[in-house]
C-alpha cells in the first residue's frame, strides 16, 4: 500500500526502474525477442550456403552485432522503466532497426553493407539521442553520455567499413565490434570523463536473467523452425525423419542443460558479481547463441544429407554447435558463477577429441554421436546429484537476494543515485 501512495516522480526520475517494479519481462520485451528469430534464421542460412572459414568469420561478426543490439536493449529495459512511453517507443524503434539489419544479412558483405552498418550505428546513437534530453539534470545522464561517445567512435568504424569492399570491410567491422565489446567490460572509460561508476552499472539480476532465458528459447526455436521447414521441403522419408528426431532430442538436451544446472540461479550470480556479472553473462550467452545458430546449420545438413558422403565442413558444423554451447556454459560457470563446470568441460574435451574420427562419418551418424555425448552429460548430472545441488544453491541465493531487497527498502538510495 505504501508503494501505491507514493507520488509520481518528477522529470528524469520517472524513467528509472525502481526495485518495486515487476521483475518479469514485459509483453513488449517478449515481442521484441521474437524479431530475433528472423536474424538467427538468416544467419544460419547464410552460413550453410558457404561452409568456409572466411564465411564463418564474417557471419560471426554479423551475429556479434545483432547480439549487441539485443544486449543494449535488454540493459535499457533493465535500467529504465519499460512501461514509460519513451522506453516503449525506444524498444519498438530498435525492433524495426533490428529487422532492417536482419534483412541486410544475406548481402551484408556485398551491396547491403552500408545498410547493415548504418542501421547498427543509428540504433545505438538514436537511443542516446532519445535518452539524453529526457535525462537532463539527472546524474545518470553522464552514463548515457559516456556510452554514446564510445558508440559514436565505433560507428565511425562501422560506416567506413560499409563503404569499403572485400577484406577491408571485414577488418573495420571486426575492429568496431571488438571495440563495443571490450569497452563495455571496462565500464566505457573516456579520457577526462572517467568510466561509468559501478553503482550506475548495477542491473536487476532476476529481470536480466529472465531476459537471457527468453532469448535462448527463441534461439532454440530457430533450430526447430529450420529443421521443420527443411524436413518438409526435402520429403518425409524414414531416414530424414530419424535425423529430425535426433535434432529435436539434441535441442531438448541443450534446453535442459541451460535451465537446470545453469540458469536456475543466474539472477543471484549476476547480483552477487555486480557490475561485471551482467557483462560477462552477455559475453557467455553470445557464445552459446552462436552454438545454437551453428546447431541450426548442422540440422539442415543432417536432414538434407543424412547419409551423404562425409565432409569435414559438415562434421565441424554439427560438432561445432554443441562445442560452442558447452564452451559458453563453461565460461559462464567460471566468470559469472565463479566455480568450474567440470562435467561440461569433460564433455567438451570428449567431443573435440573425437572430432578427427567423426570426419569420416555421414552427418546423421555425427549427430547421433553428439547426441550420445550430450545425453551422457545430462545423465551424469541427474545421477550424480548435480541438479539437487544446483536447486539448493538457487534457493540459498534467492533467500539471500530477498534479504538484501528488504534491507534496501529500509535504507533507500541517496537522492540522485541509481536505484539498486
């Protein structure tokens, strides 16, 4: 009742997310995530057409850019009240821009390069153009200024790369995306202005972890979409049906491994490791999402050529999806949870060690071997008590977080500071 009687906050204060706000994602955030299934599908389609190391590198840069659009928007709806009209308009505008970037993916290194790069720069700088005037007079405006400066610098590299052709476009875009990722981990340091303070980089762990869960499910949905459409297009044969079933089971295992041991207490881990916990979680999820996109590539190969002659590129695509997913999961255990993920590391070593022998097998057999390894990892978690331990840890961290929230309500932040 006390919260309902609290008067409306004036000026920029009304934009900031309060601790009392719902930790669940809003309907608009869910809608926003759906646009990214288009991006993931086009990225996997682009890669499956040319399974070369060069195209893999080019596609990885495009995926990193698309992912950073999602991350920046997720942070915006975590820092600011997503129910405010300005923030709603911002989310919808980014969604339109993201769809334009997705449409440019097939020819991003050709005639649509400037469309992709220009839209990426416009999204980040347009966000600053909307927020800076609205935050005038509030200390938090400095955060938006510092972040906007770095996005402005990386935008120069993106635009120059959009005008160039061939390898030089790849070089400039690689430098641009590395800049965006690296400065975020350092708090966006700017000479004479310093870096963003840790207090202003705090996130609501429960909300942000839910956003990560949702986008991961969307990515897995792209695997189901691609495999289903490919299966229908290629014909409903027995062998292809078997390949489709293996793909579906592998997707279920990835879902289980993400949610049961890892994601159950992600919010608490992010809260405990503020402010870098949220940034590291973004990096680790980028690797896992890349693994899911590559899994979709392998799914298409398995359905089209289930018993085809062995090719190294096909094997690497099928194995690489699971390997990247496990790698992201291992790194998240180390960087976000601060503990090693030995079981996943063992599964990753087993997959990588067996890859030289798998290059002689047809795609369906390779997928079956990957399924056996993932299934074995899940069984180890089930019968070694890993899930029970993780649930107990999740409950402990949830109770600890609730106690911190109660203390925060009794001791509110000082005027002008960012709500914790």
